[in-house]
């Protein structure tokens, strides 16, 4: 009867001595089942019959938890009799440490959120992961709920969960740019989580361009911030295969910084064979700066030849300019910068070889690269120099 909200039948069964505290195979009492099924009429009937409102299900959730999660009519929260009985349950936690307010904010149900706060729900209570209701609202993109929470409880703004993440981290990580803007306008501060990641690191990893632009417009120095592994936003963008983000960060002036392993962002892209990222680098104005930088292991050009020869061919193509009356060859990629030779020798612990990039093509049998017009022109030039 309760499952299908047949309140008259429920009243009849109760009058005949049916026990409302009996449990079904999912450990629900009749009251909990009514809340789970949004059976409002039966809820009222059971409340009036004296059903045990302190009953909880297998997850430790009481009737207020279930009403909030499953939704009920607005009338329920305006019924003085029901509200008075529910008041002691407002701040009780389930086995996950969540109160009904956590679930209301997760759903983005502003009406229930406002009602729970008005009735005395604590907005600063944290669950087992130390997440507050604002963390839930920020994670799930509940714009109006976030706005109401920061207005009614400002201290929530910079609280940290178990991972050291603030609501700003979660909004950026999940791409909720409007919420990021509200939190920043209300005074959210830029913090690092337990892994040393800023909100920009998290936004970059998931490719949320609106959040990235907003964060950099407010705090440009985030672009070179390093986490505990000394990785910048560029590193995470490359590892995640976010080509558009890599291009944008390079345009914003991101520095080419080595992480704790001595790797540049482009090393991760080449080794993971992130073709789109390498294409974005090659098409960028800073392409030679990136490809001729030196890190632990070798110059990115070497890795590009080894792991992504098709991208290496694109880089060679870009080194040739047809001006109509003549062809201009830029041998930068084949002529390792003289000023970087000491760095090369120190990093790799070996003597700088003659024509190292062409030798690398030979060793890997990259015939298509060796016969590229740029390589042929370069070898011809070297031959004439010798002769």
C-alpha cells in the first residue's frame, strides 16, 4: 500500500493492527519506504499513526535523508506537525557522514536547501571525506545552491576536504565556470591540495577551457605553479592529451619547466604518443623553442623521431618555406643549438656526436625522414662545406 501511495488502504491496515515497524528485504520500515518512494500521503498517515521516525535503513539514512534524496511535495516541508517531528533528524549523519543538507545541495534542490537551513540544518557540517554541502554543490554544478550557501554561510568558502580541496578546486575540476566566478567574487583564495595541485591543474587535466581562461585572467601566476611532483599545468595538459589547452598555455607564456623527474611537458606527450598534442606544439609560434629544449633523456626532437615520426615529418615540413622565387630552409631542428651542447653533454653524460639528429634517424631506420627535402638539403650543404 505504501509503495504505491495508497493512504486509505494504509490507514485501514494500520487500524487492523498492521505493524509499521516491520522491515522488508531491504531493511525498510513502512515510513522509510514511503520516503524512498515519495509517497507523501502515506508519509502523513504514518506520521500521524506514531511510526518510529528514528528508524534508519542499511545505509544509516533516516526519513529526512530519504525525503531529500528522492524528493517529496513542497507541502511536506510546510506541514507544522511533520516539520516538528523531523527537526531532531536534520543534522544526523548516515554511514557516509552525510546529512540531509549534503544531499539537497548535491541535487541542487534550492527549495529544500533553503527549508533545511531555515529549520536549523548546520551548513558547516562535514561528511567522512570532510566535504561540506558547498563542496557537493560545487562538484555537481549547482549554481543557485552555491550562491545561496556562500551568502548564508561565508566560512564555507575556503574549507578543505580530506584531499585538501576547496569548493573552488571542485568547481574548476568539473568545468563549472559560473560557479568558479561566483566563488572568486565572494573571496575564495587560491590554495593547493594535498598533491600540491592548484585549481588550474585540475581544470587543465580535464580540458575545461572556460575555467582555465577565467582562472588565468584572475591570477596569471597560476600558469607556472608546480605541484608536489613539480609538474605545471602544461605537464598535466600534455599527460591528459589536451591539445587545445597546451596551445593556450603556450600562448599565455607558460615557462618550459622540468618536473621532479627532469622531464618537460613535451617529453610526456611524445612518450605517451599524444599525437594531437605534438601537432598543437608544431603549429604553435613557440614550436622550435619547445622541440629544441633539453631535458633528462634527450632533446624532444629525438623523442619525436622515435615515438611519433609522422609528427617529426610535419615539423620538417614547417621548416621549409616556399617564397615563390626561392625555397628557404630552416635547419634549426637538424642543427642542435651550439649553446645547448654543454647542457646536452651534462644531461646525457656523453660527448656530443656529429649530426646527432640525423644519426638518430639512421639508427631508427626512419627512411621517410632521411629522404625528406629538408634533410636532403641539409646533407647537401654539409657535403659542399666538406668539399
